[in-house]
């Protein structure tokens, strides 16, 4: 979504706006577009009726109603084009076009028809719009407004028609509508994001008047004025938004700000949707309160976890990087955090955090960052910002920004071990003197973690290379034996030596590599080496996310086989 004015918010500001449920106001929204189009249409209508204070008699050439409809539609088109033609902006634009066309041809149309025509136009021009959350949220919000407004609005008696009473009724009606939208979008928001802002009605009650009727007009007026007065207006609008962000920051500090739960399955979403529609139905609908019962499965939806004595491992489809989530019955540890993609996006906030929130996971007992390379540590800060992390292990320098931000940090060191829910975790590398080698590459200090559950083991060696593989074998080759091996250094030519693979003797190997990555990992000769040893190979660039369930046996599921891309043959 595009910003409504030229302020470069930090990521934390957008987190505040999203957690409080006002992100639609800070971006280009339908309300802003309609307001601007209506404003210009009113100005053109007033000037056209007066022939721009000339003797041209313009209303005789073209009725003022048609002139205002045309000007409003054109202004809306320009505004939406400047905004980048986002889905919500397109919806508003096409609805305004339909209304303008109806006025031009003197036709009467209903709001529901206008909405359906806009929906059909967007799908005709951009069928892939259905993949955008903004598509569903935008049209659903307007549909809820129409659905709720189908009831009889409250009427004032002739004795209570004072201005104060009229304003009170208008305020109550607006509050009722905002509450209905908030409640009505809960099932869809949970399906798309796995969380709902509980303070959204309060935040919107403050933000909608401020942003729509003060901040946005100040910005628009300031954009047409000379630099000196424009600067005053823009600074004032900035100060108001800054004040709003500060207020919302206070509100979002409370633990009840956001309700998070696992993304519901289709049947749970359907029950909640029917119940919600029943609850917000127009006045006169029988026993509307019973609709709340449809939310019971949604409220009871809890995160799933392995049974006692079992373990799950998920190798994320993170691109060219490494990130593996390990789950036991009551504990979770993340090994590596994926790469940085751009200054604003990384494996943490684009892949790992959305996955954890979709599963309803808000706490990680530990995060282990094998070494300092970008493709292993790039998402760490994003994860620390979004997820409650209890403990951190890494081989990073103490002055690293990640270590400074990491909660309860400890250095990886061979010999460290612990047991969670019957599953043993043991660090095999690096040895203490590895940190004394000042010229050593980060790869040579990769945290190497072995996880043993029952008769099976998983070995996570990070980016160790041939020298470290040899060092591990010289220390205790028997400790390396594992059922599943995460290919060292993504299957590069500097690792996965034959003696090391024979010492580990895995049945399966995982290659966390990006599609057509520039390093050409895994190297063909290394990949074939695994095959020649009879090791079953799995690659993220082909399989998507790879999930391993360790129990009586090892069960493997590949996301792209379960959910293939629509252009692939099933």
C-alpha cells in the first residue's frame, strides 16, 4: 500500500499502525479518494453553474451535474495513478466511474450494483488480484457496510430533532458501523493474517477524523502552495501524525492489543463467517446474539505440537540461506534466520515470522545463529522484534548489532548440551580456541548442532568447510552419526567431503538453496556424491519448505508436492 503523503516511516511505525488497525488510513484509502473526487466535483459544479464568472452560459452547453461528474472521475483517476493503482484504490476508482456514468446518462443505480461492477472490472483487468489480501479486505469492508446498512436507521422524533441530538445519533451510527466492520472482518483477517487488532475500534475512532479531515487536507493544500506556507502546513500535518503514532504506540503496548491464533482451516473459517454474518445482520434479524457461537471453534483454535518423544523439523523455503525450526512437545528452537533481501525485508519478516504467526507460535525458547554471514543471520533482528525469544546462541562477535539486540545471549561452544521433552541437543562445534583465530572466516566458527530423538538424529552443521569437517572427525567421528544431514555450506565445493559423509552416514540430506542462486549451490559433483552414497536428497528450490516428523519413523513432506503451483501438473 502506498503512503498518502511524503513521510518515510520506519518499519516500527508501520508495525504500530498495523497493530492498531489503522494501516488503511495511512495508505491511500477509498475514503481519501472519494473525498478528493467529491471536493473537486463540488468546486467544478459551483464554478460551472456560474460559467466561471463569465458570460459563456456553460450550463446550456453541458449540465453542471455532468461537468462535476466528469471532473470528479478524472481527478480520482489522476489521484489513483499517483498512488500506484493498488487494489483498494482501484475498487474506489471503478465505483466512482460507475456513479459518474450513471449521472452522465441520467440512470439510477444501487450501491450493490456499483460494487459488483467494480469487482467485475478488477477481475477482468487483473485476474491475479484475488491473490492480494487487499482485494478481499477492501471489497468485504464495503459489502459489510451495505449489509449492515440494510436495516432501518435510527429516527429522531420531531421533539428530539435538535442539532445536539442529531449529532449524537450520527456519532452513534458511525460507531455502530465501525464496530460492525471490525467484527465482520475478524474471520477473514484471521484467515489471512492469523491475528486481529482488538483496539481497532478505538484507534479508528481517533484516527479517521484526524487523518481524513485534518491531515489529508493539510497535505493536499500544502502541495499547491508556495514553499513557505506549504512547509508550515506540511510540518503541522507531520506533527499531528507523529502525535497519533505516539498515542497508538502507548495503546499497542498492552498485551491485549492483538489477538493471535493459528490460521483457521476452511471449515472453521466458514462456521465463523456464518456466525459473524448472523451477528451483524440488520435490525429485525432474529436472535442475532446466537451468531457469536460461530466464533467458539475460532477461539478454541490452539497451536499444534509434536507428541512426547517426537520432534518436528521444518527447513524453510528461505531462498539462498539457512533457517530450520525444531519443535519438541513443549519447546521450539530456530536454527539460523535466513538472508536479507532488501533493507526493508529479510527472511525473518517475510517468511519465518508469518509462518510462526500462522501457526499461532508467539514464543521461541531459543534462536541459534550459526555464524555472521548474511544468509544465516539476516532475519535475526526482525525475529527479535516480533517474537518472544527466551535464549540466543551464536558464534558472532560480542560487538555485533545482532548480539547487542539478542536476549540472553551465549556463545556456541562444543560440549554444551541440554534435553527438552526427551530430545537431546548437543553442540559439537566450534571449540573455544576457534574464537581466538582473528583471521578465521565466519564459516569456520559455524555452530554445529546435533539433535537426537530416539533412534534418529539430525545434524545441523551451518557453513563448516573441509577443515572443520576433518576437525570434527578427529575429535570424535562417532558423534557425527545422524539420520538426516543439513548439507554443510549449502552443498558447496568446499564441504561435504567423502570421509565426512561416511562418518555421518545419513539416510537423507537437505539442501537449503535458492532457485538459480548465483553461487550455483549445490555443486554438481557434491550433489552427485550424496547420490552415489545412496543418500536421499531434498532441495528447497524444488520442494519448497521441507517438513520432517521424527517419531517411530521419519516422515517427510514437501510443500510443493502438497500445494503445487497452479501451472504445474498435479
